[in-house]
């Protein structure tokens, strides 16, 4: 009998350039570009396997979908799945580990370099004709900050944190690991966040944390938006305690118009794209199919339950 497979929010991964051929080869595949939370149960229906990127699957959903045997997370983090409930019901849960290490590390440094070099600002000045009108052969819109000799504090020293450290060292930066030396890491010129979100650490980057940072430091977050108290960060930028910050993630996505970081001074925000290189998304498609095939064969590839 052919297994019925449902993807709840496939457009996040495939965008407009990838297909789910590997999963299609395993069973009867039904793909939803996106699914509202209220429609999750209806979308899963009598499927035996479901894949989700951001849609939540809790005990209520599991009980309403008794055919469900397998949940695949189209990402590394699986905080949108009630793992305890799945385990109690004998439902396997798998993720895709380490697929975005290179992409996220690269994006973290893209954000750092945008703050230190302001490529976008200078390009805009050229395109608008400001350089053409200049009396000097070079147009100085900002003072470039040299990374060599600066320090980088890394919060979360897993695969991504270690990759970021390697890039930092290539730039000539001194790496300070938060889990090894908290105080030294906090006093770094740049602090970058790469830890997972848990119930215990939500909002831990707050006014008290920021108060311990070096005056004029830069904060980078490509991990999870809920790790940062966004109002406290906005206040730190307004006061000048922090010279700049750049984030790829926010506490609510997409953000509300009243998000305190939107419009704050010296903030750079990208729309949760650090993970999304074509190479990383291809890995998600491939490994997701491998996870399901392993489960069907009695294996435990990338099981997190």
C-alpha cells in the first residue's frame, strides 16, 4: 500500500526553484504551499507522514489525525512539535541536522560586514549620483571598521558557532566563546548569537545582559528571535549603548508594524533568510526523504523523539 504524505508549508523550502521528487518517489505526496494553523488537522487528514517547516503539531493535532505515524521537520529546530506527545503516541519525529551551517555562518558575516563596510549605503550614494557630484576622487559616507584586531563573542558553540569562529579567525579577529568565558565574550566588539531557543533562555538578551556588554558593541542574531528582548535592544540602540545590531530573526514572523526594532536607529534586519541558500534547501529535500525511507525500513535516521 502506498504511503500518503502531506507537506504543510512546502513553499518555504522549494520557493520557485526546487521540487519534491525524492519524496514523491516514496509515496502519494500532497503539497500545500502554506497552511493556516486552523487548517492543520484538515490538511493532514488521513496521512501517515507529515512534513512541516513552521506549522505547529501538538497533541490535539495528533489525536485528530490517528493515521499519523511520522512527523518530519523541514529544519533543524523542532520546537514547533510536541515531542513528548509524539513519543507517547508512538509517532516518529525526525529533523534535518546541520543543513544550514555554511549558509547561516556566511549570512552572519554578511550582516557584520554590512555594519562595518556599509556596502548598501555607499552603493545608493553612487547610484543616486552623489559620487558624480563629489569634488573628491572618493566619497566617504562612513568610516569603515576594520575587523582584524577586533574581538567576536560567540553565544552557542555548535556547528554554526564553530564555523563562524573559523571565518572570524580568517578575518584576523579574536574569538571569545561565551560558554567558556562568559565575561570576556560579553566584552567583545561584536557578539553573535547561535544557540537554540528553549523555555529557559527566551528573552535572555535583555537590558541586564546588554548592560554587561562593551559600550558601542555590535549585536548579531541569526538564531531565534525569541532569544532577544526586542524593546530592550531598541532602547540600547537609541541610547548608543550598542553602536549597531543586525538580525535575521524576530520574535514574531512576519513582524507586526509595531515591532520595536523596525525603525530603530542603526538596526539592520533581513527576513529570516540566513538558512535559505539553494544548496541548503536541496539538502532539506534530500535528507527529508532519507529520513522517511529510513523510518519505513525500521531505521532511526535523524530521530529526535
